[in-house]
C-alpha cells in the first residue's frame, strides 16, 4: 500500500531563518506531488506541484520554493522566512492527474 | 475561475441524527469531486471520490452525490456519532482541457460537531 510521510510535524522558526520541509511517498512510482498551505480562514491554497523529477510549477508568487530531487521526494524551502509564511503545510500525491488525492499529516509552521 | 462553496460553515447535531453537508461549484467542467475529513491539527483523510460520470458513491455510513450540471454535491452521513466530529472539505478537480495536473480547488469546509 502507499503511504505519505511529512516531517517535521511542528516547527517554530525565527523570521529570516531558512526552511526545509520534506515529504516522501512510499509504495508508488512517478506520483504527481503537491504542496498546499492552509491558513486560518483562508482554506487550502495550492503552492507548488510536480509531475516528475526536477519539474516544479509554482501557483502563486511567494517567498517559498520547491524541489523534487528524487521521484518520491518533494521538498519545500525558503531562504528567509517571513511572518506571513506561518501556516499549516500539507503535502499530497496522486497516481495520475485525475485520480484520488492523498494527503500527509501536515507541518504546523510558526514564524516568530 | 472555479469557486467552491460549502454550506453550512458549522453544524452541531445530537448523536444519531442523519445529516447533509452541501458543496457547490461554479464551473461544471470537472473531472471529479472529492470529500475529505480533517481532524484538528491533522492532515486530510480522503472519504469519497466521485468521478464526473458518476451520480453517487457510498462508503459505510457515508453517501456522496454529484449533480454536475447544477454544480452541486452533497455528503450524507447516516446515524451520526461523536467520532464523526471534524471538518469536512470538498474539492473539485477542474477539467481544463487536459492541463489540470491534478490541481484541486477546495471549499472552506463545514465544521461538524456531534454531541452525545
């Protein structure tokens, strides 16, 4: 069966510090991968998606970047965090573009 | 631009009641619609996926229907239990001529509380 792992579960970082959140999927190959952010009162917002290694598409301009160094690994990064980067970050995967989506357990990021 | 609305925003019911959560979307050109459950501080758990060609899907006490032409979906929960308390989210996958890449558009969710 397939599983998705996200870590860390919680993170408190000072403004201006770097960020690296990792997501890995097990039990499948060549998944479509997604990073979403859930801010209070704003619902889920798609940040990045990837349909293959090294292929990253950004949905919104922001202070964050994403990379996919391996087939089942998706990383969300920032060089310098802003207060506005605080939120709940969720990684998701699906087998193909139109199949069921599965989400990880999320990372609660607080920038102080 | 696809917009998804969920009504009500919050719902509180006594245990044992049957209930309906509503989801509407503005663009009927969709591949599928997915219902999720989210417990506080946790990720999303997929409940049901309805393809655009389907009218409904069932899983245990859950039944989801889809009326694509009117842009509506409902999630029916039978014999509700306190363990059903959570936020329920619906999300649509737009049919953008093959370029959707699996990008979901979410509603704001319905916060459900089932009290004993």
